[in-house]
């Protein structure tokens, strides 16, 4: 584990003005993975984009962590459906070009 790739949750709390309990709840919902090293909790830097999205949903739309989980699941399903739709369109074009 490269410590340079991890950001202390305390710093994130100060920067985004959220309580540490918010990150704990996100972890409990399975939305982020908290890594603890020497009594300090960290998040991997690759999760910051998702964390910012979660914070916006929480602060701007007043959505709790359970709601954030539901929203993320729905967005993932939409993304999967869009990918499937694109694949089907491509297959249809292939058959239409033969005629």
C-alpha cells in the first residue's frame, strides 16, 4: 500500500465540511472503502470523484446515505441499459446494411 495514494478522512472532512460519520455511513453502505492505518482512516485518491458526487447529493439535495446508494444503483442500471442499447443499435445496423 502506497500511503501517497491515500487521503486522510480528517482532511476530507475539513475540505468538504462534512462529518466523519458521513464517510462511515458511506463505508457501511458499501459506497467507499475506508482503510485504517495506525489509527488514521484513509480513502484512496481514486474514489475522490465519487465522494464529491456523494457529497453534492447529500448537501445540495439533502439525500441520506441510503438514498445515495439507491441513486447510484439506479444510475448504474441506466448506464448498463444505455450500453446494451448501443450494442443492439450496432447489431441492427449490421443487419440493415446487408439489405
